[in-house]
């Protein structure tokens, strides 16, 4: 592409489209899954686990297809990977439009996802006894808007002009605050929303460590992992598919496990499952930390270490991510379901930003990096950061789980 300036703005436009598309797609689709079941249905955690498996079938195919087309050594060939992604999304949209009226129906046969304002108002008034005459007044709305702008500039200055970071961190305060200050919320609803916020905070630590898969762990696969298999060198990008493969294989087992435990009244509550997920994440990093300990900087380790990490991380992901989606659906008032799902995804955005910061600690030969007083000189030191961070978050969340269950008022 000869016009580099135009190419740059086309890239920004494409990224902007992806951002807005995901903003509309993910929270609403996740909310729709919950509407397929009756409120209080014990199968909801299992349903979200199966939904999560479907998502990861696409995640499995994407690195293989796009990596095959684009990862050829010629940077220009990545356009074919982007084109393949665009074609599959168009086909998915056509299928969705053609079939949504047939399959997107609630347990009583009612259509899902139409006239949301009227439906939310009717269900809120009928089921929750909320006085819909109460409205968020103009002064409150203006206050949050002004607060958001002030926070943006405050974070912008604090993070040396990092616009993306300023937007994410200010949104993490303004959007949750806007929701929980709504005067139509009852005491029980407000406490349930508070549970979502508290667990979303702990989830940040999970994803900040987990999303090293696309940053430092991919670099580790490229530079310090033996990828030779019977004379063939596996592309480092293919490791990105390992997690998705394990999700597809393990999701049915976890789904069946939750149903089985539920039938025996032994199924852990959502906060406890989240704590287990964080603990499993720490075990994955502990495994690879052991694998790289005392290994020379220029040496390459067996791919079994990285494979084992992805396997354990996938188990942690299945006890945290789909369960979190299910929990948000169960705890959210109907009229705020999609918005609170957006808040949940906002915590993931914060985690990804934090993940980028942590990835900068990846060790370099002859250099010592400092993180909260902890010296990072080797890969063992680097991976131990995630072990300590995840296990501490797991322990604290586990201690808080009983209190959080009380605030959930009967929802598990």
C-alpha cells in the first residue's frame, strides 16, 4: 500500500470498528444466553460453559486459518488473514439473521432481544416491584458525565498521556458508579450489583495473568521453546490454539460436573468457583516456573511445559469465565442486564491493559527489572510474579466468598 498515511487511518478505522462491534456484540449475546432459561434455573452455569465452548471453537480456528494465510514471513500477507476473518463474520451475520427468530426464544416461547425498553420495564415492575416513576435526574447524570471527564484528564496526566489507559480506568469508575446510583434499585438489587463489582475486581488479576498468552507467552514460545516436531517447526502462533482446543475438550466435562454436583446440592457457589479458577491459574505458572528454573537464557525448553500451562489455565478459565457470565446474568436486574455485562467486560479490558504493563517485565539478558520491590532477572522470577499475584487474589476471594454469598440473597 503506497499511501502509508491512508493505510494508517484505515487501520485505525478497522480497529475502531472492531471495538464498537465487540461493544455491541459481546454483552448483548452473553445476556441473551441467560434469557433462554427461567430465572433461578440451576443449569445456567452449565449453559454458559457450553456457550463458552462454542466461542472457543472459533478461537481454535482463527489462529490456524489466519496464521496459515498471514504468518508466511511476508508482512503483507497478513491482509489475507484479515480478509478471511471478515468473510467468516459476514457469513455468521447472515446465519444469525436467518435463524434468530427460530432459535432465540425464551422458555415460554417468547421472542428474545426485541423491544428491550418495554420488556425491561414490564418485568421490572411486575417481578421486582420497582417504582418506575423514579428517574435518574439530570443533575445526577450531569455529575457522572463531568466526573468522567475529570477522571479522564486525571488519569491522562498520571499515565503520561496514555489515552487508552485513561479511557479504560475512568470508565471503570464512572460506568459502575452510574449504574449503582440509579434510584430505582432496591436494596437487594444494589447488594447483588456490588457482588458483581467485587468479583470483577478479582477477575482483573486472573485475566492480567491469563492474557500473557498473547504477549509474553507467545514470545516465550517463539524464542525459548523447542517447537521442532519430527523435523517440522510449529509456528509460535499455533500455541494460541491450544487453549481453545482444551476448552472444547473440557467444557462438556465441566458442564456435566456442575449439573452432577447441583443434583447432589454440592455445587460450589459462584465466588468459590472464581477463587478456584485463580488458584488453578497460579498452578499453571508455577509449573512453567519450575520448567525454566536454572535454564540458560539462550536455551530452549520442551513445549510440554507450555502445553501443561495452557491445560491447567484452561481448567481455571472454565471455573471462572463462563461462571462469571452466568453470575452476572443471575445477579443483574433485567433492565441493567446488558449494561452490567458490559461492566464485566470492562474489567477484562482493564486486565488486558494491566497485562501489557506486566509483560514489560519480561527479562532481558544483563538487565534487572523491579516490580513492587521484586527483582526480575530470570524467567523464573517473571513467572513467579503471576504465581504470587494469582494465589493471593484466590485466597482473599475465598475468604470473602461467604460474605459475598449473603449479599447475593439466595442466588448461587
